[in-house]
C-alpha cells in the first residue's frame, strides 16, 4: 500500500480545471511537474496544446506563474526571465518551459539550441505527441514514419528527427526521456532535473487520442507499450553518463504498439507493411546504440 | 443531362474556393505551416496542389516559395499575423528579387498571438508598410465567395504579370465559416502562364520592359543565360551595389512597376443610389453587414450608397474621387482604430468621416444602422 501511495501527488499545485481532450497527457504531466517544482516556478509556454489547456479561467490548471509566449521563442523568453530573476536575487525560483513538439523540434529549435549551447539555467520539457495536434494534426519533424496526419494523409515517409541526439550534442548537464506510464520514473527525473544547475531537458512521450486515433482510456496502456517495445526507451544522461531506467522483461514487437493506433492502421491493411519491419530494425539499432552508450 | 440550378447549391467555406481557384489559375506549389485560422487552406491545399510541402516554420515556407518561383513555379502559402510577421524579411526579399507568389493572409484578433479563433481586420496598415521604404505591394481582398474565386485568380495573374509577391487578404469567417453558395456563380478561368525571356540578346535579369517596367523572366538553371537574383540593392545585371544611381533607379522602378501594373487590377463594387449623400465603405467579411444595413436603411427612407473595396492596396486613384462625392462617409471595419480610414483619409479627423469599428466579434448590420442613424 505504501509503495502505491508514493505515486500520489504530495503537493497539489494545479487547479481542478484543464481544457485538455480526454486521455491527453498534458494535464497529468503538468500535475506531476508542478508538484515537484513548487509554486515559485515560472512556466513558459509557447503556442501548443498546453497554451489552450492551461488557458481560460477557471480551466487554467497551473498554480504557478505562467507566461504564454510565442511559438518560436520559448527558450529565449525563458532565458530573459531567468537572468532577470537572478539579478533580483530570486535564483531559487525555477523556470520551466512546457512546449509541444512543434515548439521544440521545428520552429522552436533555434532558440532551444541557443539556450542549451549557452548553458542557460532552466528546465525545458517537451511533451511530444508527434504532430501539430492543436491546429488539426499536421506533421511535425517529430511525427514518426508511417503516421497518418492531415499533411501526410498516406502516412509520413520520413523518420522523426532524433532530437535527443541533437540535445546530447549540446553537452548539457542533464537530459532524459520519460513516460506517463512510468510516473515514479518521471517524478524522479523532475526531482533530479530540479536539483541540477544549467540547461536541463526532458522529453515526454505524450499520448494524444484524437491525433493518434485511439480510445482515450488506452492512453496509459499505449504509453507503456511504447516503452516495452523500446519504441520510446526510458533513459537519462547526467554529465554525459547514460543510464537506461527501464529494461523490458521480454521483447515485444513494435507492431503491438502500432496496431493499437489508428494513425498507423493503413500499415496493417493488405497484409503487413514493410514500414513496420523497417521501424522494428530502427528500434533494435537505436536500442543497441543506447546500450553501447551506457557501457562507455 | 444538364444539372438543375438547385443541384449546384452547396455548403462550403472560402478556403476551398481560394485553393481551387489558385490551382486553376496555374499555381503549382503550396507551402504551409500550421496556424489558425489558415489551417483549412493548408488542409485543402494538400489535396489539390501538384506540389505540397509542409514547412517547419513560416520563414521556411516563404523561402521555399522563393526557390520555386526563381525556377519558374509560382506558389502559394497561407498564414495569419504571427506567421506573416516571421515572413516579413523573406517577403521583402521576394519583392526585391521580383519573384511571383501569392501569400494568403487570414486575419485574426491581435495583437500578438491574440485569439486564434476570433476574426479581425487588423493587418491593413501593416501591409501598407510591410516593404521597407514604403513600396507598394498588391493587396486583394475578397468580400464574398464569388470574389474568393475571382480575386484569387487575379492575384495569381498579377503576381505573374508584375513579377511580384501579392497578398490575398482575408479573415477567419470568410475562410472558415460554411455558407450556402450556388456553384453556378463560378466562372471558367484560364490558366495563367509565366512567360520566359525569348529575345536573342544577352539577358540582364533586371533590365525591365520599357512599357510595363517588368523585367522579363528566366528561370535559374535555364542553360542559356546566366541569371543572378539578389536580395541586396542591385543594378540591372543583379550585381550588388550600394547607393549608386543605377542601383537606385532599379529600386525606384519597383514602385512605378506596381503602381502602373495595378491599373488593370482595379476591383471594387459600388452601388450608387440616386440622391444618396451617405456612403458606406468596407471590405472583407464586414461587407455583408454593410450591404444588409443599406437595405434596411432604405426601408427607413435613409438612402445610402455602398462601396466595397477589393483592390485595397495600392489604393486605386478613382476611389478617392468616389469618396469626395459624398457628404458623409462611414468606414466599416473590424478593428479598433480604423485602419482603412487612416489609409484613405490620414490621421487628421474630419467631421464628415465616421468610423464604425468593433473588435472581438463581427460588425452587425444593427451596429451600422445605429451609427448612421445617430450621425
């Protein structure tokens, strides 16, 4: 009983209302992040689903200070706020960016990279749901190969950008992946990120029932499968030292994950698409590379 | 068998008409980036354009169009103020390079991110000044669905004919709200083609035709002539120059090129009522309210003429003489300070010029009737 209860939120730093879709990962994520980060935190939110979810009163969700900024500029806005807080002696007020994949992988990448390269002292959290969901499910460079979006109605033909590889190349003190199906791991990573100075980055694999096309109650199950299949492995790197946080007990085929999502349904019509086999190969290769990094 | 008239009445939005018209006019490429309220344009374009490219940001979207345009493929993109703001430097580049393209600007409530799902007419002054130096850029603005077809076609034609970026100005309700429309009102349109330089003489990329002031076009990679296009101040050869006479002459030509070239693209709708001394002026979605208000006022024995502007920039000369004729002019637009009013009449207030303005929701016929009745 005690083991289970530790997952419960100790400090409830969200209000009861959020304007998210059913099964959305954002409000669960925000609840856990804010619980750890505390009410002194300044949240910086670029244009993304979350700018609506934490939007109109009384559905404004977060109890902390919130800055709704521009799509391209979250990390730059956060930089200005961080420096100004420091000059006022408020170094203990954390600054946290809560961005979607568009504001991280695409239009926000330049300001993100600049802040990471300068070693700015804040946490950047990317809630990656793999497309521009808020504006009608258009592909982003985080959209996985094979996924149907409104801009790739036959399925995206290219792989998602390896953003964690890009982040790693910035040699920042801490970066990690996390899943809403592994809340303990998520919470530990936020706690660790909070305890470190410098630029910190956490990528969340976010469930999105309307965009990924599945029933809202399957969000956590599908998030868990993404980890179990090594499609979205849980790892962290502290000062360049990698650690895998979860080792699946048995190998699960990626088709188990893809078949549960309508965005990949076309891959299973007329037999099984070659794309699935390719994705499996990529997953296996990426998993091997990750394991090799851990050994270094 | 010929279809009956009622068979062709359907529900549709302006986005679909604009996209269909752009493709029919010969635009071959659409580049886009998600932004409300332009997302329907983006979605339809993906199904209709021969080449469709989703960009990772608006700077990329417009730079791609410059690339396509410079090799002879005329393109279209669609955005709203936040994205348009990011496009401004590239728009200036396309203007100075003289690259044809159409940018659909779907207005929403500002400033800044504003309200993505609330309409507005707040970007007109920005458009008037968006080319550094105040150079004129063609701006067309559909007032109804028929215009969506016609003016999109004209925008593509103007872009190609004058070798220039052209803005198709619209707003949220025009392009997102479904309305019934009789498809019989659409006309067959001919495709517009980009003509290439065929003179046997050496090609100078910015040596303009003396009549039109437009330089003949040759695509990059044509294998016959060297083509040099330049985003910096340049001479007729496309060579970068500081403020030399030759370079400045080339830059000054851009103003004359648009002002002269736009004379054949003067579109407006004037409904003159005999004995009316009041004129209602508007554009875009507010035009509906103006036309309805005029009808109601007529039943109350208040005679008003209406003027709906469709070529908004540069302001056609004859529009000013129409305005001068009336004792009272009411400018109806969905913004706070009267952007069209300022363009037409300047910032000095005049006792016979009235603004009917509102933000956050559409101007209703009742708003107009009340204002006309109390003045």
